[in-house]
């Protein structure tokens, strides 16, 4: 993100929109987070790019309930990575081009630094289309 958009808070930012818990099986508690990522295009911020993620807050291990004091942090991290996937962050990993320590024999499809403008144009088109779909869905309910 920093390579494409600059520092967090200047070229991109994110907000935690919602945190909540739900009951799981066998007394487990699940934590969830919804985040919104924004990227800057000139002087304007994009529409929110939403991600939802989750983790266990209380889990059953060997028949005993165990608390996870990092459950919400893990849920936010999961939500954040979900939103960033929509921007193509870590696309090589999700495409199977990274084996955990190096790129596989197929070359990386990462964006060169000078493609920032094209990337933003594509992103703007996608976000506009996303907004149109949301608006049409609201009116069709």
C-alpha cells in the first residue's frame, strides 16, 4: 500500500467500522470486525472498500474454554487483509505465485511503480461500478 499510495493517513487510510461477537459451538465466542479502506486519488478519497473478518475470542481446547486476548486484533487483521485483496494487494500470493519464501517459476505480476495512475483509473472504474450496483440494489428492495 505504501509503495502504491504513500504513507498511511496521507495516501490511504482505514477505519474500523464495527466490532461484534457471536456465540459459536460448544461455548466458543467468535469476534468479528468490519473495516473500510480508503485510497486517495488527487485530493479526493475513494469510496470505502469494505472487508469483514473474524477470529475466535473464546475457543475450546482439550475440552476447556480458553480466552484469546488478541481475538479482536486478529479479526481486524483478517478484515483488513480481506479489503486489501480487492485492491490487488498480495495478488501473487493468492494466485499461487509465492511459495512462502520465494516466487514460483511463473514471474510475479506485481504492478511496476509507474503504473500507479493506471491502477487508480481501474480502481475508480471499479468503485464507480460498485456504487452503481449498490444504488440499484437499494431501489430494488
